[in-house]
């Protein structure tokens, strides 16, 4: 028999037990009661300027901490987190959404209460589409079990889940008998054995295997298993873009990011000429595949994810990712001689331009590569800042965060808050385009209140520049902001205006010294400049078109 | 046989025919082809900093113009407009959403294309929950008819509709045979006759009837019919909060806003003592009913909306709002002697405080009441700015815009763009809280690009003050911005910092003279100050609790 707790308290306790120490969000009248409960719990509430920013922050928090949470009011709050939650779903980030709702008593006779859209269930029905499980905690008889069931789904699938609490239910309670854990559907041991045997045989028979590590290695906490596998076999490893930094990019067996034509040629050649590509927790998205310029032979691949295990062209059903990796590590695998690897490209070693030369995307990331330290987490927004950041070498692991599949603009600045709250030892370096900063960058307001000290580098090229390279038009133009003046508006922070190499070096030094508050560096770039990765993609696509003509 | 147009062109032509002259939104790769078509059409694209701002702007545009449109990319764009579209649904504002989507060819073999969430249909399924009709235009055989069908639903219900265009379909075409209009379900003439007869008899038999006009009078374009009805009968009229300004507030038969305990006592008494309340197009929401402090007797009411027609406690089904009003105007109704009406409260006539007195919410709205001209549209955000704005007298009609039912914060500034684009003769005066401004206020960036000149009055009381009066806690605190410095960030506009009455008068004069660009007035208020309407509500609720004790 558990101690009698209200439904709201029970939910908070379960979240705390799983590692939630901060809940992001904005209050509203339907959720004020639950906010009161947060105030009395050991979990801290973090207010943001906008709900979507709270969603992005919770997502980044989950990526660093293993679980994150966001708490909003009914509809006007809930609908504002649909985009970040859809992104967390797409990229498997375990975020708990908690929403207030009108009280059950108030709903009698179906009145038009404020914030209501169609039916009282409309919001819940929407979240069913973008979460892996959810429950309206509207009955004290079942609510405790529903909390258990839904959080079990989060643990199992590492994807967002949804709770809705009618405002007269947060404080309701009933003695809670803990239900036995749902029996976990385990793979048939024979199936697992067969899959492992075939996998091991294929790896052992191969001449030049390579591992392609993806983001699920992080989501399921298998970074150490990956290292063990490499140590045990001496198989080299590349990472997908979304998986960047699941392994330290300074690891001696690491060869770089694989992303088809967008990647470095040496990495692409190494992976594509392998006779056994072991994809671990990698999503085969268009972005990870360099807009489908990747050229992997399924007949020579082993594809292991939480959703699917495939050897060559056949699949083994219902084997869990974690179980497969554990079994693989226990199997006899040949240890090879350490192969000759392509040299890791070191952009930091490229020559510096003269101090008075105007900034380019390439020079910016060369400089940032030398600037980042082991105590930093690099958070990238979407666009050429992401393509440019690919070439930065992340020294430790899981210190590169970006929405590289769902690619929602505006992720960067709010995500930096989440990452730094999840691990206060990490200082965020955010790279973000001017268009994306205009969406959510003023969330720095919250960094000020929390005394966080992210360094924000704005790639200011006067518009949606990645799109300019696809189809240009006046719709890619945006307003011109003096981003370095943000500190004046927020009464805090330091701003820098950068035109040249010398400006940048000075600004980065000053930002590093500015420990107390945020720094924002407004880097003026040519409207049509692009990163080497974007240039590589354009070239290869052009060559392909030519070859076809 | 219509001229051969592509699906995208046909949609744009149909929108243009219905009055769409501007489409708000942000491009993305899945919708770039359609953006190209907009560029070649007579409709102008208006880029915003964020998609939700585009949604709010399109909503306000629809409120002024009769129809509005927003165009976004798949998922990362679409999910960001769910909140404004849910609001437009709740408050019946006819907004067309157009979203790009992955091409049909790309979807073969179900790949993980960027922005995808669960299935390719996920976004469409979400919008089904918050629109009145929708279609994926994925088949040239049916697409043209689908456009017709969906836009017919918009015309009929004045609520948002949804179109999704796979990117390889925008340019697809097929000769289009125009389908005959779906036969409109008309009411049985006998039912309409009976309803009108009963209504007319009840009105004619009443001693002191009163009309309560709601926002549907505007949505269905029945403002002139309302005036005719008043002229014909000499029945006085009040408005709901959401319906504020469906009739000029200077009209001699207008008595004010009815909203239960939140309203002026004279109006509440007049309406509640009437023996025949004719509710025309009024939503009976909790906000319109003064958080259910309203006291209307259903047995003495006639309730006419687009959804329902009720006389006392029985309803007549499927009679259209417009048909009912037209029939009522043709019926014999008694013309009364002009009744003695409660005097319209004139806050502008209240005494001015001394020039050096610190600003209060009450004094602010007294001053604004005298400030607004016939060429202004007042746009209110949510919170005490709305409660305060209730007392302002709007001189013309439909020149007060606010989301008074759905109450989504952050509506104000983007809505001002939409309103001014829909009618360039109107200069927006926006009243907005500091919390709401932090959500979407930087959309002023777009006002700069479009050379619009709204005047923004920020009620700066350091947090979510309406909530402070319900349940206070640190979660109601927000970052402190120097709102008057926004012009520095945006390289345009004029900012004013207001502490006293004299400051305000000076700032308003200067803002009025600043015709070229936006003005922002940062009005510092006490953290716990409140408007007279909010004070009235608190008092009455307190009295009620006391009475019950």
C-alpha cells in the first residue's frame, strides 16, 4: 500500500524518481492548481517567454538528462507545444507533456468555457497523433495506474507522452495499490539467438566492417556498450548527423560524420566501400542520408534500431535494441588489426585569413572549432549553421545537440537553456541563423532570470539562406535586426558586432570571459555565402545531373 | 469547361475571387513551389518572423476582410499554426490554411523524410480536429472539386479550413469541369415560418425587449440588418465582449457591453430585467457571461446563432442565421417609443489625475478613450488589457478586435499587421501585456518591412497579472524588458518610457505624429494594479461568497 498521495503529487513523484528536476512551462488558470503542487515538490518550475520555447527546452533537457517535462495550460498552451513535441517524437526525445484542463464539474451541460476549441477532448485527440502514449487523469480509480502505464511507454520507446489533468483532479486522491509492472514483451530467445548468430557470422566474415552510430545509442544510454564493441573488435565507427557526438569525435577509431554527398569524401568512400555496415540506432532519414545521395548496399548492412532489426534484407521481429546489443557483446567476435583509417579532417588546422578579411561561414566554423572546450555543449539550430557545424570536432560525447531530422527552426536558443539546466557544468555555444533567432531567440530573457551564460553566435545573412540555394524569391527576405542590441532590450548580457576575422577573435575571447551572463555575437555574412558541406552537396548534385545528361 | 489551370493556380484563383489579397506565412522546401505560384498571382505574400504570428495576422485579416489565409511548410510550419487556427475555429474567423507536404513520388516505400512525425497523414489528422473542412489535394481528378467543397464549408460556417498540397501536385493539372454547387440544405419553409411567427409574437408582446449582439453579426456580415432591426423596432442593443464594436458604440440605441458582474451595473440591470432578451449571434461563453455571473432567464430569451435557433427552451433545427434575420426583418414588428436608456458610461469624462501621478490601468484607459479616433482599430491582447479596454468607446463598427473567448496570449501585435493590411486606412492601437508582448511582440519586425505604423501600448506590470489575482506564485514572474528599446533592435520605430500621466500624454502625442513607422509605449504599472472591470468582478464574487456564508 503506497502512502496516500493526490493524483498530481503521484505524477510529480514518479517524474522525480525518473530524474525530472525541472519542469518548463507557462501557467494558466486551468493548471494553476498543479503549479501549486510543483511549488511544494522538489521539482523546480522554469518559466519561459513562450510555450514552444518551453517545449524545445524540455526536449534538450531530455537529450542531456534522459527525461524532460513541460507543463502548460489547456489549448492556448497545449497547441503551442505541438511543434516541439512533434519534433521530440520524430527524433525520439522522451518529453512528458502535462496539460491542465477544465474541471469535470465545470463540463456538465457542455458549456463554452474559454480556450475550448471543438470538444473537451480535442486537445487530447491531437496529442494522440504526436505522442507514444497518453491519458486524461480524470478518474481517481484509474489515474495512478494510468500514470504508471504511460510512463512505462516513455521508458520503453523514448518518445513523448501526454497527461491531461482536469483542474479539479490534481488534488483528488485515492489509496493507490501499485499494479504489477506490465509484463515486458521479450523476444523469443530462439529468435534473438538466431539473429545474433547471423549477425556475428556476417561481421566475422567481413573484410572491412564499419559501424554507423546513430542517435538511439544515446537515447537508450548505450554509449558505453558502443565503446566496448569497438574495443572488442577494433571496428571503426562513423556517426550520422543526428547522432553526431554519440561518441567523442576525438576517439581514435572515429572517422567522421557519414552523410552521403554532404559529407567528407574520405568518410563517404570508407563507409560505402565497406562489405559490412553495422548501423546502430541510426535513423535512415533524408537528412542523415545527405538528401538521398547516400549509397549503402542493403545486402551488406546490418540495421539495428529500437523499431526494427534487419540483417541484409530480412528482419527479426520484436527484439529490443538494448537486448540485441547486450547479446552481441557477449558473443564471440573477431578482434581485428587496427585498420588504416582516413584522417579526421581538422578544420581547426586550416590557415587563418588576415585579420581584416570579412567573415565567411567557413572561417567562422574554423574559428569555432578551435574555440570550443570540453566544458561546452554545442547546440545547433537548423540551416547552414547545422551544415557548417558538422565539421566541428566535438571532444566529448553527447555534447552536440540539434534537431537534424525534424529540422524545426527556432530550436537552438531555448534548447540551450534546457541543456545547461540539465547539466550546469556545460556552457552552451549556440549557432543559429538570423531567421531562426527571430523565432525564439528572445528566450534569452529566461537565461537572464536563471543566470545562465550561453554564448550565441548568430549567422546573419539577411534571410532564409538555405532556401535561397533551392529557390530564391522575396519570401526568403526577413527584417534586419541589430542582434548585438538584444542586451539593451533585456537589460543584461553582452552584445558584439562582427564583420571581420579580428572582430570575431576579439568577440569570442570577450564572450568566454563573460561568465556572468549571456553573450550574443552578430556575425555579418554575405547573403549567398555557404558552408563547405552545403557547397559539397550542391557540387555533387550538379555533377550527377551532368552525368545523367 | 474552365480554362486549364494547375491545382495550385485554381486554389489561388478561388481565394482571390473570395477577397484574399494577402497570404501570411513562412516558406519551407515542401511549399516553395506553391510560393512560386503565389509570386505569379495577384495575391501578395507577407512573411512574418514566426508561423503563429502569421496565423494570428491571417485571423485578424479575416475579421476585417471576411476571409484570410496562411501558407506554411509541412509539420514544422503546420504545427506552429495549430494554436492560432484553434482560436480562429473557436471564435469563427474564416482562415484558410495551406500547407506544403512531401511529394507523392517521394513517399513511395514510406521513407523518413525530414519534418515527418508519425505518418504522412499525421498533420492532416491534427487539422481535422481544429478546422471545419479540409482536403489533401493529392489527385488531379478530384482536387478541383475538393477546393470547391472545402471553400463552400468556409463560406457556410465562417470557420477555418485546411488544404495540404504535396509538392509535386501544385503544378499538376487536369481540365476542370465545374461541379454544380452542392445543393444548400435550406430550412423547411414551414419551420422558418413557425419560428419567425413565435419570435415576432414574443417580441411584440414584451414590454422591455433588448438585443444582445454578438460577434457572429460581424462574421456573417449582418451589421446593416442589425441596424435595420433597431430602426424598425426601436429596441435598444447591448453587445457581448467578443462582439464589442459590431455596432458603433456611439449609436444612440447602444447601451454598452453586457458581461454579468464584470460589466457596468446599469447595463447588467437593464439586460437582466428585460422580459425579452434577443441574443443575436452571441456565443454564451464563460468570458462573455462574466465568468458565469450573468443572470439571463432562458424562459425570456430568443437565442439566434449560426448553430442554433432557440425560442425560450425549445429549438428550431437547421435554420440558417442569415435566413432567420432576413425573414424577421420582413415580418411585422411593433415600433415602440424610444425607451429611456441607461447613460453610456463615458470614461473619457472622468477627471484627469495630476501630471506627475504614476500611471494606473484606470487612468491609462481613460486617456486612451480620448486618444482613439475614427481612423483607428483597437486591437487588444489578453488579460487586464482586455478588461480595461472594455470601457473604451469604439466610435465606428468592427474596429475592436480581440480573442475574447479563446484568449490566447500573443494575439495582439501580429493581429495588428493583419488588420492594417486588410484595411490600410485603419491605424492599429494595440493594448498588450508585458507577458504577451514577450511571446510575439517582435513581430513588429514585419511592421517595419511593410512600413506599417501601429501604436503599441505595453501594460508593463512585471508578470502575468490577471493570474496574480487568482493564484500568485513565482511562476507569474517574467523577465523585465526595456520595451522602449525595441526600436534599437529593429533599427526602426520610436520607443517611449512612461511612468506618469504627463509622460503618457506626451508619448501619445508623439506616437500620433509618428506616421512613418511603429511606436511602442512602455507603460510602467504597479504589479497589483487592476482595471475597474477586473475590480468589479472581484468585488461581486467576494460579495457572493459572503452572501452564501
